[in-house]
């Protein structure tokens, strides 16, 4: 069964590595387009991550991607940096947070 955006977002808390996010208090907004269009956000605070569906009022960073491309980035089929350079992944806000994002989660 193929991985869906809902599956992926529900797995984020279990893939979180708290030691990589010490002192971090941030909200990341995810805007997905394509087959599984929708809005999700992750609140990273006190060494935990909480993921919810919807739009947060004040995210520190917004990540926009086609849902199929994001699944491929998360599973390692597509390199995130390459996707960003090719315009498949758009980032707004705190770009340093984007760099930390890949370190804060165990990507399978």
C-alpha cells in the first residue's frame, strides 16, 4: 500500500529526534498540492512534536510541495536539496529551520 500524506504526517512524532531540537520552539506549516492537497502543521516545543491538520496562524517556516514529491523526499527517493533547487519544494520564512528539519527526523 502506498504511503499517503496522512500516514507520513502521523509518523512524524515517532520519527522525531528530540536531542536534535534542544531549545527549539517553532511551528512549521506544510502546504501540499496535487493528489493529496491539504494543509498540515507541526509544533516543535519542549522536545516534542505535535502534528495537526489545518493552517497555523504564525508559522516560523512554510514548506510547499506537491504531495507525491514530498513523500518521495521523505522516503529518500528524491534529494530534498535537489527538489528545492528544481523548484519542487518551496520554502518561506526561517530557512535555517529547513536545514534542521532533515536532522530532527529519522527518515526511513
